[in-house]
């Protein structure tokens, strides 16, 4: 088990290095820069002065090595846009994004698990066909379009929920926060629920038809006992696998959702940083997001061992 943990930590560090390196090269390869975006009419001399002050006039290799040297000291630089330490700026927004992602993930599981099991036990039925149409529609609708429609209908026309933001000015109670969370949470959870239902249906259908399940029912076990002991337990590993694949997409989708709903999270901050060519802030966001995804997948690896003792013995 110790060897497994060491391997996963080393793999996580490699992933973080690859992500930060790719982000560094891409953001510096983009045309323009902070000085040009601040004022396109600047002269070449003024632009060079600003770039020298920001430290982006050095060769890329020098900037890259300097960033990693500061990273080892816990310093990720200062934001060009906000003139604040980038790490504190990102960590201020991180809890908001984690709350949105966690709520969306929980809602997805609440929707997907009972529906996925139900359609998996009765494939081809009316419920299966209805859920299939809804899933297909959910995966086909772009999240930003669904978010805009939700704002127009639920917030603007029906006045049921707030259109955006995290809290109403002057109100900081839990009910107000949950009301602001509802729409972006639903937008993020809808496509994830469709994916989970699709995989759960296939897993439950295959497991229910396995050779070891029918004898269990013949021994006198109730339908609920067979479902808990033999069907649901064997679908845990595929479910965890799908969750591991969807978590990066969920975190990435939060950028669009947070922008549409003006949710003050890291996704919205990343859009602002990218549009403003805020190199240190983009790098810090990429590092924190990658670390969050790596940590989530590491926890899922541990959950594999809990769900399947065979995996735990092989680790």
C-alpha cells in the first residue's frame, strides 16, 4: 500500500509539472500582452517599460525557471490585474468553486443513482426510453445556452430564483445562498447526471444478468438483498471510474457556468485572467485546479480499494 501511495504522489507531481509547463507556453504564445491590453495606443518605449516592470521582457526560459524557483518558496507572484498576491487571490475564490462543484456532484448522484439502477433493471421499458430521450437532450444542450435559458425563465420571467451572484446585497443567510446556488448547480449537474445514468444503466444491466446473481435469488434472498449485495456493490467501481473521468470536466465546466451566473469562483477568475493576459494569475489558477483534480483522483483511487478488496490487495 505504501508503494502505491508513493507512486500516485509522484504521478501527481508529474501531472502538475506538465500542466504548468503547457499553460506557461500557451499563455505566452498568445498574441498581445498586458501592456497592449491596458492601452493599445502605447508607444514601443512605453510598452517595453511596462514589460520590464512586470518582468516579462526576459527570455521565456528565464521566466519559466524564475517562476518555478518562486514556487518552491511558496511565492506565485503578483497579479497584474488586481495587484495582489496570486495565491491568496486564487485561494479566496477556491471555496466558492468547490462549493458549486460539490453541490453539483451531490445533485448528480441523487438523480443518477436511483434512475440508473431503475432503468438498468428494466432495460427497454417506458422509463428507460423516457430517460434516454432526456439524457440525449441534456448532453446535446450546451451548458451556457441552458444557463441563459434558465436565467430568462426561472429568474427573469417567473422570479423564482436569483439570476446570478452568490448572495443578495445585505443578506447573508443560508437560504439566500442556497437560492443563488440552485441555478448554476442545476446547469452543472444536468450533463453529469446524464453521463452517470448512461454508465450505471449499462453496469446494472450487465451485473443483473451475471451468472452469480440468479443463484443468489434462487437461494431465497429478497430482491432488495440481491440488489444491495450483488448488483450495487459490483457497480461501485465503474461508477467511481466515471466520476474520476468527469471531475476534470466538471471543474472545467464551472468556468462557463460561473461566467454566465456571475458566480465569484475560480472559473470566472480564470476567464478574466486569460482575457487580461495576467500571466502569474493564469499560472496560479492552472496549478491550483490541477492540484484539486489530482487530489480528487487520488481520493478516488483510495475509494477503489474500499469498494473492491481485490484492488486493495493488489495495491
